[in-house]
C-alpha cells in the first residue's frame, strides 16, 4: 500500500499521529461508486495518550485499513433519520474549497432551504461537509400559523380590553365627578328642604301657639256651657292641625334619616293607660268596647323611647277607632317568648273567645313570616333586651284585598276617592313601620273584609328594673298606674261569661293588689258569696250579665244583705253606656256603682275610694297632678320670656303666671343679654330661637360666654363674690321656646348652651316635664 503516493502518506500520517487517516474519495472497481480508505496504525504496546511521534513510530507494529462505500453508509443513516418526507443529502470533500469533490448525492439544485453541517471522519487534514434539504417544498407550518393567529387574536383582544378599560375608567371617573356634583346638589337640596320645613313649621306653629294658648287662657275665664263647648271644639281642631304637622315632619325626618330614638326609663302600663284615656271618648260615642291587656311577665319599667312607642300605639288604635263601628278594639302586650312557647295567648277563630263576641282575624297570621320567630332570629336568653309583641285587634270594616299591598305606603289611602268616609293623611302606618324598624322590630297585619283587622308589631327594649343612673326617668303622670296600699289583701268577684274580657278585668284589678276570682254564671257568683270561706269585698258585674239576669237582682242583693260575716261587698257594674257613667243605680236594697268602659285600675281605685271610704275620696287623675306639681315648682320663680311675637309673649306669660311664676317679658336678644347679666334674680329663661337682629342661639352663646368670664374672674379673685349675690357659679337655665321641631334645631340648641327644649304650642304636662329638671 506504500507504493501509492497518497496511500503512503496516509500510512505514515496514521503511524505518527495515532489517529485514523481517511483517503480521498475514489471510484470503487466493482460498483463504480465513491469510496474511501480509512487507515489506522497498530502498535506493539499500549501507549499513553500524550506519547510523542517518535515513540509512536518506534512502537509501530503494522497497519490496518478498510474500504467504505460512502453512499451505502449515508443511505443507511438517512433511513434511520428520515421522516415522512424524503431528505436529499450531499456529502462533499471540501479539502480543496475551489474544487469540492462530491462524495454522495445529486448535484440537482433546489430552491428549498439547505442545511450545511461539517463532518469529521477522524482525519485532521481533510475536510468534509454534508448538505441536507427536503426533496419536496416544506409544507405549511399550520401549527405555527394557527398559534401565531391565536396570539395575534389574543393580542388584539387584550388591546381591545385595555382600550375599553381605559375608556371605562375615564367614563367612570367622569360619572364619579357627575355623581359628586349630584351628591352636592342633593345635600344642598336636603339642607334647603330642612330649612324649608323649619321655616314652614315655625311659621305655622307660631300662630297656632297663639291660637291654642289664647283658647286655653279663655277656658279659664267665666264661660257658659255653649261658649265652653265652642272653645273646646276650636282647641281640638287646633290640636288636630298640630298633629298633622307633626306627622308630615316625622315623615320628612324619616326620609332624611335624622329620626333618632331616646333611651329613657318609662312605665309601659302607664303609657297604655294614657292612650286608653285618649280614645275613651270616641269609643264611648260609638259604643265600641276598648280594652288593654298586658302580660304579667312584661317588666314594670323598660328603657327605650316611650314617646315613639306611644305614637305607634296611637296610630294603630286611631285607625281601629276610625274604621270600627261595632264590637271591640283590644290591645295585648306579651313577651315574644310567651307567644313562641305558649298557645294560651293565641287567639282562636271562635267568636266565643273574643272580647265582644264578634269574630276577629286570627292574630297568628299577622306575625306570619316574622324573623323573630325563626331560628335565626331567636332571642338570646342571656341578653338584657326585652322583646315585646303588641297586637291591636279590631272588629271593623277590614281592609279590601286589593288595597292590602299598599297599606304601609306613605300618603296612600285605602279608599282614595273624594267621597271616602274617613279622612287622614295616609302616613300614620308608614311612620309606624319606620319607628318599628328603628326599635329593631317587625310589623305585619291580617285583615278580613267585614270581619276586622289585627296589626301586630315587635319592639326591642332594655329592662329598666335596675335603677341605673345612666338613663333618665321619664316624668309622667304615674297616678293612673299607682297601686294604693289600702287595697292590698282585698278580694273581688268578677262575673263575666267571656274569658278574654274577664282576663282583661282581672289584669286591671290585680294591679291594685286585689285578689280576683272569676265566675262565668250568675249562680256561680251567688254560690261563691254564700260560701263565705274568704270574705269578698267587692263584686264586679259585667253589663251583659246584669242585663241577662236583671230579674234575679233582688235575690242577689238579698244574698248580700244576709251575709253574716263583716261588711257586705260593694257592687260595681262595668258598662259601655255613657249616660250611666259615674252614676249609682239604686235597687231599693243596695246601691251599685257604675264604672264606664274603657276602664283602668285608676278608675276602680277612685270608685273604691268614694264608695268604700278609704284613701283619697276624690279622683286626682284628671290632669290635676301636672297642674298642682307645676304650681309647686313655679310658685315665686322669676322667669324671663324672650319672644319677638307679642301673642306668644301673652300666651307664655299667661301659662306661667297661671302657676304662680313671676314673669318678665323681652322682645329682643339684646334685652335678654342685659337682663341676664349677673347679678340678676332670674331663675330661668324661655328663649325664642328665630328673632330679628339677634337670634336665640347667638343670644344664648353670649350669655354663656359672659357667665363663663364672670365665673373665672370670681374664681381667680378678680371679682368679689359678695358683689354677685354670693353666687360663685352663675348659670341660668335657658330653655328653647320654638316652633321648630326638627332634629337639627334640637342639636343646635344643645350646642349653643341651652338646657332644654319646649316646642310650640306647649301645655302643662310638657312644661312640667322640662322645668322639673331644674326646679326641685
């Protein structure tokens, strides 16, 4: 093999380098295909990798060579690597770059992409390369195209979303600015409305104060019966107008969210007694039986807003009185726990188990759906709150089915026609619903046309059994609910065939500490009297029993006269008749005292005091207590009245002088400041708010600043306390006397330093409630 120049060179090169040497391509004899010879040196021993060429030459033992068919090798390689498409491969010997030798493949050109790779056959002196390309044109890269299109679409969508978001943000920002402007306009409108209401209220109440006040003063003069009736009618009409104004203002305060509840201690039973007195005249005129029953489990004292609670009861009872011409109106008060746990308090549909015998709408349907009765709204037994459920049941006309959905809608009438029978504004129930919501309660009703309606509401209060100083006690006439000690231990027999009505009578009598026995039949009553095991001090007969067994009255009174133990019991008749109220019916044997309905414990107490000769024989419960108490509080007090209206000055001065006060009048705020500059002799000041030149707020602020300055100077020794009547802390009681009754005015009165608030027109009870806080 050394005979050939190229072969000899390859052998010597392989011996020297220790690597295989590749010959230039040549044509094989048999196949005429290109081939190469690969030559390796064979050594006698193992040589290190870093052996020198001399060491390799000396160790050479022989040579090993092989002929390779390049095309066969490449084709076998392509068969392993080729995919579905045919790959065209060209292998070139590029040792001479100018004249490369094609070792494999066709020389046909293709416009397709070509990939060039360098080949290393182990010969460091020869260079080879491989050029690969697809035989057909490459297919469209659908996956890449689809992916690209998807990415493009996503990019467009993101761009659109971003663009829309930017536009939306700009629109929202613009809308926000518009909303802020609208909010400012709404707030300005609300302020304007409040100012309008305050102005209108003041302008209406100011002359109404004069009208009612002068009518009240006129009633104290010598008038004949006709004149007194005219004055009372005019006064009642004026009070109705004031009540209408109050309802409209309440609705406005509810809409503006400025209606707040008080937290004072009050007697629930006294509140309902007052409401009974309020509607007693109307119920007697119609012959409708009116009654109140309060469960013994309801605490005597509660903490909450008595005025608003009273307003709800008045609204509901007022509607019942308005739409009821026969039968009864019954108000019941229970704890929610009683209604949940006991079926005794639930009204049955039977007419025999009602107050008057007329059928009623089942009250259970009126609280259907209340959250209070669900598991979620159940009462926490460890809570100090008291949850009451109050029902007002009547046997009136009922509410038509088509009108029941709008009962609580403001200014909506059940009968909106011009010729409707009953008047009213139509906002009483809507106000009641809002007040109930403020009391954390619910309200509902059930009504059956021609049968009657039952309204039920719940309210949450706090137990007032513990006399906490945190809450002020409401100053009310408690004589109507007082229990006279002289009646303790007495026994009464009630004759009444109706269980509900007998339960009401028993409730009222037990409030006086009297033990009560109830019988449904005349003969049972006689048997109880004859037994005599326990002395009976009084017998209370229902009118229905008396009318039914009138023929046996002689036997009844004979039985009373034959009692051989102690004094015979006194007999009282419960009657709905106005003509017989307060009268004594003589039977020839014994006198019977008539107690008119609706009756209360105080009425029975007064009748017992007159008939049995115990305690106070008069009845102090007809508005005399506030008058007497006011006289005791105001007698000899020097009071300044500041008002720019001469009529109001006359009314206020006349009302205060009536109770023995020494009254001084002023028409301007400047005069009030001069008169109330210490030292002075005034005990209190009634200050009007809206006055020319200087309003009552500013006048009060200046008076307080002046008092504060003088008190500081006296404290630091700059002024002598003797020069200021030995008073070191000057503070005259100033009460706002205004026709404005909105919350903002009340708050401003407190901020400027006023001590109280008297709304026009005011009456004896209102005056007593305010001045009693300062004069004791």
